[in-house]
C-alpha cells in the first residue's frame, strides 16, 4: 500500500491536497518524479507557485529541513524555480496569455493582476 504524501517531512495536509490535485497521489510517486517535475505538475494544476514551497520540497526530498537551504544552493534553486514557472506558463493548455491557469481565469473575469 502506498504511503501518504504527509509521510514526507515538511508536507502537511494542505500541500498534500495540492499535489493530489496535480495527479500525485502518494509519497512514492512524488519521490519518483523528483522535485522539479512534481512542482511543475503542481503549478499546471493551478496551485500557486511559491519559491519557499519549491525549495522546501527539494529539501524534504533530500531528507533535510526546509531552512537548511542557503547561499549559492538557494540561488541555484531560485534559478530552477524561475525556469519552472516560465515552463508552466508556456505549456499550460488553453493559456494563450502566458499566465498560469489561475491567473488566466482571473483575467477572464476581470480581476487579474494589473501588469
């Protein structure tokens, strides 16, 4: 029987629910996908991107506390995070404006971010 996502230190019920919405049902699937693919799926599912959430996931999958990420390692993760956000914007189905699905939906009803 697969282990729940919350078996991974640092993943609570709300984060687990977001990963489940992204089609990641259990801890084994998340570990197999790795942080980058899982976080890309997270964003494509309409979950909000957040740098701390991303690097906390990277640390969790390495068995490290979230606040262990510092200096050059954190800078490198910021670059990976920004690249993932850009990829999610480009490949989100039905997204001709380059926004994540949530942003596109908010734009459609007139309450999106002013750019």
